[in-house]
């Protein structure tokens, strides 16, 4: 089984919680040629009428410039990692259990499967937790090959 896990640099902006609040900003990014793989938005739990938009990746200076001109900033917390690999029944449970046994607390997790492959994003409280989680994923992949 093959697995890959890498850090994702995520950009954020508060947006108005109304129709077009997210779409307007995504349109600006698309106009700059961005090809986003990660788009996450949610209503703000603390600011009525506002929401949060997170996107990634921004691949070059031109995309980053447009994002910054639109008020977006790179965030360092939480640490976001992109996972992908061969799918196998029960894999996500084994992976989560391995992280829990190592004392890693997840901030968030989204995984999807398509045509025998999984892809997803997991958020951690720190880069150190993300790095430890990547090692556990690699060990799981190695043990699954020999199982």
C-alpha cells in the first residue's frame, strides 16, 4: 500500500455570511488562475454575520499576491496535512487509533474514497503533531504491505 502525507499552506479570510460572500472571493482567485484543491468555509461561531474561508494551495507569487490583495493571509494554526493513498477497509479506523495511542489529538478530519484511492485533509494542533502523525501513517503503510 502506498501513502502520502504532506503539509498544506492554507490561506484564510473572514467573509460576510451572505450569498456571494465566499463565491466572490473564489471568483477573484479563479481569475488569477488558481487551481484550488482545498476549500473550506464555515459560519463564525463568535462573529454574527461573518464566516471563515480557508483555501489551498496557492502555487506561485501571482496567486499569493492576488490572495493578499483580497485580504487573505496564510495561517499557521491549525496545521493542515493532505493525505492520499490506496484504500483498504478499516484503514481510517486503524490510522485514527494509531494517532490516538500516540497521544495526538485531531483538530479536524475529512477523508473521501474514489476508485480505490483515498484523499483527505487532517488538521492538527501543532506541526509536531502533524509530523508524528506522518510517521505513524508511514509505519501503517509498511505494516499493511507485510500483513
